[in-house]
C-alpha cells in the first residue's frame, strides 16, 4: 500500500492522533489498569475488523498507541519503489476506528503528551558502521535498512530506538545526538523550556520542522515536528 504524504495525513482530520517520525501516535487517559485493559481489548476487536493492529503500551493512567505500516511503498524521484515503514490509508482508517472506540468508553485523548525518541549519528560512511550498530542495538543484521531506503537501524520489536545516519566528514566533532519528536502544538514551549534550562539554539534554519539545540556542555539535541500542516483539531 502506498505511503501517505504529510499533507494527506494532516488533512485526514485525526484530531486525537499526531504524526511523529514514521507513525501515528495517540495517548488516552484511563482511570486504572482494568480500564486500560478493557480499552486494549476493545482496540483489538476494532483493529481486527481492519486487519491491522497498533503497537500498544500501558502505564499508570494511560494507554499509548502507535500505528504504522511496515511495508508501505515509497517511490523516489526516479520512480524506484522502496518498502518502508510509514503511514498508509489503513493506518488512518484504523485510527478513526480506535478514536470511535475510545469515545464509546468515555476516554479522553491527550494528543499533546505523545513523543518519540530516535538517535542520530553523523558519519562519512554509514555502510561501514551500520552492521555494527545493527548487531549492538538489535542483535539482528536485518535491522539495517528495515523500513528505509538507507542504512538506518530499526528494531522491528520497538525495544531499541531507531538510529539514523547523517552525512559528515571524517574529522567532524560531536557525532551522536538525540532526536525528540513532539506535536507541533507544543514545540515552541518545549524549546523555550530547554533554553530556560541553560540550552542554546545551534541551528533553527529548518524550524519549525527541525531545531538543533545544545546543552550547557555543548551536547546536541534535535527537536523535530512533522513537516506538513498541523493536524485538524
């Protein structure tokens, strides 16, 4: 199934979901564990009707959901097809069904509470070092390039954060950095909080999609939001 572009995802009107990194994310507040378990069971039932299931995690007072398609089709500028992890129409349809399910159970969405953490590593030769990082992070050589046309490392189980590679000369300085994906609605406040805590802006030329910040010791962190229009609310 073809991947959806950012504008198509935004125009779907999924007010309780946010597109972060490769997937759609939602958080629903639940009063207790039993309520969360009932919600997850209901999500399983409505997802089965679509033949597509979210990744689910639970914690005190919340249920987090992620929807993505592992075999979405991406076509590059030359028309070459790549199989990638991304959002497709089946994710949008399943998200709508889950939203209706949550409403039936009287649950409240907390879309501004979702976030995704990824790792970035600048390198002059990702092909050379990617096998090492695939082995160390996942123990699976096939994790290299999974869901991407590049060398990025993606753990199919979700236990390890994704690791992507940026181009950098051999003698570059700091190479590792953390990427934090947040909803567009809270990006400015998150940057302000980081600056108030002693951080500085290193590069905001691609803001609001991407802002590079540094802590007081000069360690980099990157705040990312979806490139396309903000979701309808």
